[in-house]
């Protein structure tokens, strides 16, 4: 998968992350964002809508520890990404 390092993500807030996703070319089918707290959890919670997995949403809201992964699905063009319009499908903490 092609990878780009964006230095502006280091101090980004949730609006910045969503702005970058809104600008993604439609040819991009998946975005993987690696970042810091609390930006990642706030962004994920803001984007997650009614179709989200309830247990994943509760776990994410409780704590987003180091190495956690939130998977959100958005079926539409990136330019239409809005708060509450994705589904949080899973939230995993792969370390023990």
C-alpha cells in the first residue's frame, strides 16, 4: 500500500484529520491514520454514527490506549465525509 508521511498530522486536531480525509482523491479506497491521543479517539468518536458496533463504541469511549486500532467504514466519496456518517466496525487493543 502506498504510504505518505504528513508532518502536519503530528500536531493535528480532529478537524485537521477530517480535512485531510476530505481532500483524499476518490481513487483512494482506504485511509490508515496513525496518530496521537486525544486526537485519534476524538476524531473516531465524532465520525462514528448510528451504524457503529455498540461494544466497540463503548470501549473506544472508555479509553484509547497505545497500539489500539479503530476501524471505521465510510461508503461514499471522501468529499462527503461528515460527523456521524461512518460506522465504527471494530475497536481492538492488540497488546496484552
